[in-house]
């Protein structure tokens, strides 16, 4: 998959992305693990950093952070937000995560927001993990999350279904609908996201995007990490470090070996 072949249509409005994706439930667990590492040996890496939802809070905790993303528009939004702060250390870089090229090693890297699911094939998953491993220092830690492939998650209705509503300013609201088709052979869920923007009861604009997500099973994930030079330390069910269950997310904490 080349640089231009990624489907980024879901991320074409970084400002709306920020409105729809707020809060940092991952932060406490990430900081716990960051504090356990020898962080003075190099910067923290935020992979698929988007608009800096986690990058900026980690930097606010006193760490030098490098935020890396494929989408330049998301990075522009992140830079604009961070530019309002003179007391934090963040470097923003546009790179393909399967071919990272940095001049420094990192003791700790993380990738949140289920971004792991964007790597749709075995080859891409391998290239991602090998690329991340190449930038980690000895015994470096990599933390990421991915959705658990439950039947409720995979067997969603193929017809258009209401998901949620987002308030935009004081006058406008966005109603979000989804359609999904799961391919059990490739383990990929193909989503169409329909956003209807309205003022009062009147729809003023409709926008459609697509997103494709690979689902990986727990035992498959454990073998994948081992194959690519990582030791699986923990597989949690959420960002509160509770046990893994079939109805949960998968929070992966692994170490370079």
C-alpha cells in the first residue's frame, strides 16, 4: 500500500474530528507506563497522533513528544492547537507508520484510537510492527488498542443506522449514521459514515465518508507480536487495566525483545 492509497476520507475535516473525539481516557494508563520507562533516554512517540488529542496532554505532563501521522491536515490542526502553548515540547512529523524514518530512538511509543485497525493485511500489520520496533530503544515499550471482534461488533446491520448526534456551536447539529459490511475472509469491516448537518429541523448539508477496519483476534494478536519481535506483557480489556473480556476493547502492552 503506497502513501496515496490509504483511505483518509473520514479524516478530511480535522476541526469536526476534534469535536467528535474529545476526552483522554487513555492518559492515566499511558502516563503510568511512561513513568516506568527511562524516558530521559529519548522522546515519547505518539503514532497516528491525529490532531494531538493525546500528544498535547502527554507533553503537558512534562515529556518531549514526537507526534507522527500520515494526514497533513490533521497535523496542521495539531500544530495550531499546540502553538498556543509555549511550555510544551512537541515535534510534528508526517510519515507512513509502516516506513518510519527518525534520527532518534524512543523508550516508549503508543498508538491509540484503534488506529491499529487501519492496517488491513497481514503484510501491513507486520510492516507496522517492524517499523515501530526499529524506532524503539532496547526493551522499549509499545502500547496500542484495537477493538475486540465480538459478534455484536462484526454483525451490524447493513442498512443505514443512527449512531449519535454531535452539537456544533450553538446553532448546528450533526446526526451521524453508519452502514457496515463485514468480510469474514479478510476480517475487514467496511463502513460508510453519513453525516447530516442540520440547523433546527432543517438538514443543510450531507457528507459521506468511508472507513475500513481490520479485526484481529486475541490469540492471533499474541502470535503476531511474537513474530515481529515483541513480548506481550499485558492484554487488558479497557484503559482502566481491567481483565480482557469478549465484550471489551483490547489494550496491548508489549516490549521490544
